C-alpha cells in the first residue's frame, strides 16, 4: 500500500532564504505523524505545500497518490485541514456553520454526529460569537473533519483547550487514526506529540534533524538521571561515589548522577544504602523526555547534536 503522504527532497526557496532544504518523510494510513520545530523552522511551509496551498521549488510530494500542487476538487474532497483559526462568521450557529461547510463535500459527516464528536451538543444552536475560545476551537476541529477525510492536517489542534478538553481532543485524534486515517500533526506541546504520535520528525532550519518514534528519540539522548539525598549522619559520600561510572553533580548531600549505565550505578547506590540501613530521600531515576531531546536538537547548530544509535556502515 502506498503511503498516504510521501515527501522526498522537498525544497522551497522564499527569496533569499530556504524554508525547506531537502525534507523527506512518509506518513502511513492509520498513523499519527508529528512534525515539530521552532517558529521559522519550515513546518507551516511544508504543511501548506502538502495541502496544495503553496508551490514547491523542487522535490517530490504525493498526498493520496496525488501531487497537491496540480490537484483538483477531488483531492480536496479527501483531505481535512484544522487551521490555527478558521475565521468563521461569528453570527452563524454551530449547526449552521457545519451544514454550510459540509455542503462543499461529496460525503459530509452528518451534522448531528459531528457535533457530538466534538462535544458541542449543548451549543448546537448557539451563535459562534457566544462560545468560549476552547469551544470555538472545537468547531475548527469539526470543520476539518466535516468531509470525512482520508488525510487530516492538524495545526496546533488543542490550543485554547483546558486540560480536560485537551485529553478528550487527544482521544479524538486517536480515534481518527484507528479509523485508518493518516494524521499529520504540528504542535508546540511536546507532551501532546509524545502521547499521540506514532512517529515524530524534528525540523530545524528547514531540515529534518531527527525522526523516529518518541521512544527512539528519547533513547538517542542516552543518559539517565539518578537523584537522591544522603542523610547528614552518614560517613563521607566519597565511599558511595567512587565506583560510580556516570557524571556526578552534588551540593552538600544532594546528589545527581548523569549516567549511561543506570542499572549498574543504581544498584551500587541502593546496595551502599542497604548495607548501612539508610533511606535515600527523594530517590528517583528519570530518562530524558521528548521535550529534553527536542530542545537539545533545535538549540544546537548542527544536525548531529545527538548521535545515531544505529549508524549505517
């Protein structure tokens, strides 16, 4: 089966700057793919090219086996776009807006079903101008889904949602993927991409500097962090820290160990404490989050900011 989205060596020149500089990736049906990067990294340009709203300088782009740049109405009938804001007439009711925009598609989702999907049943006949920002954002989501799309482009879909609404928004995205739709997500919420995305690509300066599952990207960061405090009554901690393989940072008796061998170093720490009948206050072991990895990538000047865990010969 062909990928729902296939991008190869995409280049987009904007005057004196290059927004995309050889971008390549694929999105499969039933997959949530997160495209991450700081402002100005090339995310919006890439997505607009995929949607057919902007032309490319060079490279190959296929969405649903179609070149978006030359695609017609039949292509637009099969994609859904959730913009950061849609600019809907505020005097329309929720129901009127969805019926109006749904009329443009060959297979619109029934209005009632769509209203329930985005949890606006109690506001179905309310004017959009009377809704909260989060409720209006749900209408944006509904408009992206009104045509029953095969590929959905989500641009910051949960901006303005309260925490409970965000969780329900995540459930909706997961439902879309379970229905074998391809979802391309852009977001500045790293926890959102870590929760939803099957795969992630990080853009910086127009290039993809890392791609993989969230777990694979976290693994590339390598070290784990062991934190604990040693009771004041114990002997000098030099006996504890001598055999540690990781990098040690400590102030007074508060210890942090950055280590690539967390199992061995943690075993030594806990064994040392157990032999002395001690409890190590605040003992925690953590691995880098996707946010940690993301920041190390986009704040660096070079794509090789993180090593490849499986270099090709």
